[in-house]
C-alpha cells in the first residue's frame, strides 16, 4: 500500500523540479544546437537560454515566467494499491498543484474559458489534467509532472491515405512555419507528431510524443524511427531558428507516435514542447522508496501493443 | 563574430536615445517598469479607472507580462520568474494607451506588425523591445531589484494585475522596431522566405482543403 501523504509530498517536489530544472536530455540537445548555430541573433538567443537554465537552478527560480499549464500523467503497475484509492490520489495531485503554485511560485494560468475566473492556484474544472496508464507488473506508481506551454505550436488535420508521406511532410512544415514565425512556438523544441487514432487520441499521441519521450529516443518501429530522423533534419533545413530569426535549429528532436485509425483516414497532429521542456518523474514503491528521474519511459512495448491479450516477449507459453 | 551590440537603457528614455537604437540591439533596462495587458487596458480605457501611477514621468515602459509571483500574508511580494506574453493581441488597445500614458518602450513577446509601428509607435516616439528565447524568465527575474507595488490585483487577479517593478540591468531584451517603423521579425521572415520553396519541394497539399487556406508561405496565418 502506497501512503497518500508520500504521494502528495512527492508530487509537490515534482512540481518544483519540473518548473526549475531543465531535463538533461533536452539540455544536451540544446547545447549541441548552440554549437552548430551560425545565425547571429539566434545564436545569441540560444546562449541566453543556456544561461537562463543555469540561473534558474542556482536561484531555485522557475526557468520561465509563463510556467505553462501543469498536468499529470500517472502510471500504475498492475499490483499497485493506493491508500484511499484513486479518489485520494486525484485529490493529492490537485492539492499539490495548488500548493506548488504558491510555493515555487508558478503563474496561476488556469481560468474558466468564459468567465475567466482564476482561483490563483492552477486548479479548476478539468485542471490539472490527470491521465493514466498501466503496466503488466509492479506495485509502484509513476508520477509524471509536465508543465506544458499553452497557446502556440499545436495543430491537427484530418489527412487521408492518398495524402501519403508527402502530405504528412507538408502539414509538418506548415505547422513549423506557422508557429515558428516570431518564435511563437518557443523553438527550438521537441516536436511531437501523432498519426492515427481517433481525433482526440491523435492529439493525445502527439502531445505525449513531445512531452513523454526524451531527446535521442526512437520509435520501436524502425521505419517510423527513420521518419523521425528525416523529419528532424527537414525541420532544421527551413533556415529558421530561435525566435523566428535566421538560423539552422528549429527542432531539437522529432518524436512520432501512432495509433490505429479509421480505414478511410490518416489524422495527424503536431505539437511543440517549448524551450522550457518541463517534465519531472518519480517512481514511488510500495515500501516507501522514491526514485526521481527525467525520462517518463511512457511508451513501453505494452503501451504500443497490437494484440488482443498481452503476451510478453519470451514468456508467451507457460 | 562580434555579436549584437549591447546597450543599457533607462525606462524613461529621452527621444534621441530611443532614436539611436538599431534593430537587433540587445538592451538591459534600469528604472521602474509596469505590467499592463488586456485587464489593465480595459480597466483604464473602458472603465476609466484612475491609473495609480504618474505616467510617463515614473515609467515609460509597459511590459506585456504576467509574472510568476505571490502576495504574502504580510502584504509583501515574491517574484520568481518573469516572462512576456505575446503582444500582437493588444494592438486594439495600444494607440489609446500610448496617447494617454506616454509609453515609449513596449516590452513583450513576438513584436507587432510594421503597420502598428508606423501607425502609432513612430508618431509617439516609441519602440518595441522583445524578450529573448522565449523566455529567459530566471534571468529577467534576477533583474527585478524590487517589486514596488501591485495594483488592481483584487479586481483583475494576479496574472492581469498591474505590477510595478524596479529594474536593475534587467534583460536581455532585443530591439524589434525602430523609429523608422522597421520590424525586425518581418526582416527575418523575408530572409527565411527566400529558402522556403526549396524545403517544400516534393511535398503536396492536402487532398481535402480547409476554409481560409493560403498557399503563400510569406503570409502570417496567426
């Protein structure tokens, strides 16, 4: 049984880490980009960003004043048990979100869409989002805090099978061009692409591809992995860099996730996880141990399974 | 490579100093700066509430910003990170705001159009400073020497309130417009556009069109 107080304390620590500490994989990616950047202004911007991450860590200050919209991904091992059940878990995550908004502090970004009511704590109807995943074995729970930038850099389109790869490329480039100008996508970013699924799942896949996979990871399907490489290079050949200035770095990495879709369609979504790629992860074990990391490791073989029943590789027969 | 020119600038700058700034200069600010976005504009310009500062003598710098900050129980303030919000949404308010307050430095994210600059920035002797990144929230936070006041937080909420901050070498910012009315972002767009046809080579437009589509990649669709 995982104590609820431990979940709340860990969630608060994660909110703090996500807002302040840039994940190492993204930092490495941005440093590599800064070394190749030859645009005068975009080069200055990347250097300023690298200084900014350092300042955030030294001062324990949020790396960006727009601290985005906090959201949670929760993954449970099949044998995990939470003290108080899932209602207690959701309550703890909402409480931690409110407490950390005051504590870090974060910007209270969440308002009612019509009445603009602001509780000043990033909690409200449907906020923060809490999404779930499961794994076949384990008594642990993974908490993943993501502070996703809110306004620009995301788009969806229903493409069709006859649009093919060239149509996918066109929509990808269109999205980068549209949101890259004046740097509204806060690039260079981790770009996530969702292909397939129904419309909502297509958006979910793309968002998770950008926020839950680390720089340098590749899809387990080798042909999709090749596309990821190709799309990264394509995005970086536009000639646009940070803030929409002339430059050669727009995409720190491109991650693609797919889901089965209607036979007549090929829905596609594009997401940019901004220069402040804020994510932090902790695994809480049944015995009370907590281990922190920055790789959500969300897309396991189980999450990408194609079969009716789960048959772990090498353990199919008993 | 020498890199861009760096300048320290008062938040109540004389006209000739503003006139000497060039597109792409890096600016660090000293003096008082206030945040104002749609909530403040509406309250001051539509509801005609009295602006609780003496403008522009106290400050000619309007920051499009909602800081990550809190008001403590004892009434003091803690400001963590500071980053701008996108400015293009405020063009309906700014002409009247500038006329009323004498703002000469509009500080925000992403700039405005060259038409905005020519129509009401240049006649008011004003230029646009863009934050860098976006955003260097922690670096800008270091440039906040003190939070002097927060006005209208009850009425507008923390994010929309009018924060008054004392800047000490606060930056970096980039000069994104000048007194000719030239626009840094449009200049960069034009340079990038020269290469774009080559990148699109071989790709094809979607089978099913959407309303309002343009095929001119020089257009801004936001």
